């Protein structure tokens, strides 16, 4: 993915180089994949591009596992089994009543929409976490940060859906918690190309780096030798 020239000019002027991280130690790296659930990939609110990025997600997960890293699968919960909401303000003000009900019911544990897509290479030993807010790092609404810290994770590769919503929001918060963050461009998906680009450019300017899958693997391989460095 080609960044707009004004973005490249801005970041080069700000930090004196184009990329933030040129080598990341894979042994302290996690690939976080968020919201690759049936509701978002195959359901009524699907992002069509999400299906297309699954081979990249699985390939990067396999490469990182072989290098000693960690895979984390994050799912969004919007409703409870009794039909109530876990995000009442969001459902009350940002949806029609019908839309809120559909969102809650499709993202309730036990429902088809809540489950991770079966095409994903989820394995025993991977981190599994449920969040009840858009970001996976809101205290009290996800245990992902605690699970990552327990495994000594310092670097976070982010993919999933949608790029400019839960993925970007999680990337912002992760950087504020002192993770080295990379958005993997072709492991993220949004409903529109403009949204996808906007999410990536926002992170690239101030919150982390952006690489595609091949570039990310190269950064991890350099990190096997050099460890973490700018």
C-alpha cells in the first residue's frame, strides 16, 4: 500500500526517517487479530475485504509462531445472553433500535456471529480474549493487556477488521501503553478503501508503523539477529 506523499513528507520531517521500527524481536512480539468474527466477515455488517485478508493473517501467524512469537485472537462482545447490551450508550445513540438489536444479538457469546471464522488458523496455546469496547486495551473491558504482559510481549502487530475502527483504536491505545505497534496493511480490512487508508495513515503518522505482510516478516527476521531497534 502506497502512503500519500504528504504523509511521507510529514513523518520524514518529524522523525528523520520513514519507518519507526526496522527490526522487531519476534520472541517478544504478538500478532493481535481483532474482530475476525462471522458477523463482521460473513454477516449483514460484513466488510467484504475481510475474507480476502485471511490467507495473509494465517501466513503471518505461522511465520511468527515459528520464530517464537505469540498469536492473540480478540472477539467483540456486544450483547449478553439475556438480550441486554454491554455498551448501552453506544447502542442507544449510534444505532436505530432495530440496528442496535441486530448488533447485540449477532455479537453475543454462543451465537454464530460471535464466533471466529473457521478459516482462521487458531491453535491451542494462542491467546484468546473478549473485549466489550472497540479498543482491546480499555481497562475493565478486556484482559488482553494482562495476558500480553504475562508473556513478556513488547511488540504488537495488528490485523483484523475494520482498519479504521477497532484496529486503529487498539493501535492508538497499545502505543500509549508502550507497545511497539505495527499495523499490517494487508492483514487489515475495512468496508471502503478510503476508510482503510485513513486508518493506516493515522497510525503511521503518530502511533506506530505500517508494513505489509512480506515487509513485516522481513522486520521480524532482522529482529531475530538484532533484537528491537528503531
